[in-house]
């Protein structure tokens, strides 16, 4: 069966151009980048080229980029690395209620170690309450971590306003930009971002590689210790092929940004319009204006999202159900709960995330099947 993939927030297909760049580093170019002979140095150079490509996408210096094994690792490195390095200064961190589990569960771990965490509320569109953010700041606050764009409902946060607040109180500002990076323009210098997490597999790069941007002058403790790679901040022999793939994915994302955004937005807007016209009481979740171009998240009245997901799967259609935090769990996700969605609607929530490969014909096929299954149920 022909697969129609509308789950690009979960992961994306590695682009041919990216794969092509990566392949030599799995076999013929096998040197350890730390080795001093030619084939080692060759791979060191490949890593440094990728560092430049990543830095160019978000407008920072190459020595401000640290390669990691995932977006999750970048998030862990930030939360724990900043918490441990600033123990003397304070023990308080501010984040939001709608963060990715990589942030929320790192916070849970830190709470067990005696750190205090404030979880800021969001409004019905999923935008954080800036007044609440300000009111939570104390002289113990060492870090504010708020995601750039949400992975479920696509809402984009007022990043520059948050960074201004952080700056005013002299607090480090981190953003999990795994969904945003490569999909919308990010300029860390202009936006005043101190630290930023990104991941390759959400932007048509390979799985198992990410990066953390850390503004020069900010110190953080290493949570993976060893041979001192990545300036001693993230030990472990580098995933050269993965890093090369991440670099190439960033280069392409930068080049195609405007076209990519316009195309996804057009497809998404068409989908949203058709759903709202044809499916009674379908409710779009998240902000209409401040939203990732490829995201549509709908609640369908009286539908069961998992049932719908499996019916669509039988037609080769991949979507994500918004109701389950993890498979086998029918509680609404923390994000849908935080935006105040009624449990009954939350249970009929589906996330559609469009990507590079999708066409208008694919969306018509999706709409056709969606309507059929919803009216049959
Ligand atoms: C996917 C995702 C992550 C985790 O990235 P991995 O590379 O899969 O570990 C973190 N944050 C957000 C917002 C994500 O969408």
C-alpha cells in the first residue's frame, strides 16, 4: 500500500541529498575524528563543516554549537548542566506546562534532587502567560526554559518577549526549538536566545543526532563524561555520519525556508478549511496565527482518536492521536489538558503534521477517508 504520511512532527524521511552525504562516513571514511593521522583529521573537518552549517541556520558562532545524540539529550544537558553549574547561585527553574517530556521529566529528576520548578500556565491557544512568568521569578531563578513551538498543537511562543524578561532579570533563557528549527526562521542573536535545542530527524535528517547552542560565556556542567569530545561538554566518539547528515539538513532547510513555509502553509490552510467546511463541530486546537506552518490539530466531537487512527492506518494514512501521552494510556495529553480542552473532546483529537513530501492530492485522499470514518462512527 502507498503510505500517506502526515506525522512529520513525529519524525521525517531522510532526504536523498542528506543520505548521500552521510554514506561514506559509515564505511570508507571510518577514522576517529580525534586521531591525528590524515583519515582522522578528515573526519574532524567533516564535523567542523557541519558545525558551520548548523550555526548558519540559527545565526550563531561555530564554537557555540555542541553536537548531541538527540533533541532529548540537548534538553537534558541544558536543564541538568545549568542546574549543576549554578548550584551556588540558585535552585529555581521556570518552564511551561506544555513542554516536551525531555524537559518535563528532566525537571522531575531535578525536583528529586532538591531543585524547585515553576510550571507556567498557557491560555486556550497554548501561549504562555508572561505575567505569571514574571511573577514566578525570584533571586534563586537560574534558568527559564520555554519551547519555541509546541509539538502537539504547533503553537509558537512569544520568544523575543520571554528573552527580554530573562535578560532584564539576568536569567539564562533556553528554548527547545526541535519543532521550530528548520521550519520557521530562527536568529538566536536577534531573538536574544541563550541556549537552544534542535534535532536532525525532525527536519529530514537522520535519527539519533541533535545539537545544543550555548551562547559564549555561559557555563554548564557536562552530564556525559569521558574522553573530552565537544570541548569536554559532551564526551563520546562523534557520530560523524549523523553529524554530517544534520549539517546537510540544516543547509537545505536554510536554503528552502521561504518556499518550504509557503508550501506547507498552503497545504495546511487548505486542509483546515476543508475540515471546517465538511466536518461539523471539528475544533482546531492551538493558535490560528502563531502556529507552525505544517501543523493542524483537530478535535472531532464523539470520535475516539485511537480508533480513528487505526482506521486511517488501514488506508495507509499515518497521523498521531492527541489523546494518549503514551500508547495504551487514554488520558488526555498534558498539552490538551493545559489548554483546557474538555476530556471528551480531547479523546477525539488527531494531530496532522504536513511535510516536504505531501501534495494536495494526498490531502484530498486524507480528507475523503477522514470524512467517511467520522460520519460512519
Ligand atoms: C521530538 C522532540 C524532542 C525530542 O527530540 P529527539 O531527537 O527525538 O530526542 C524534543 N522536543 C520537542 C519539541 C520535540 O518535538
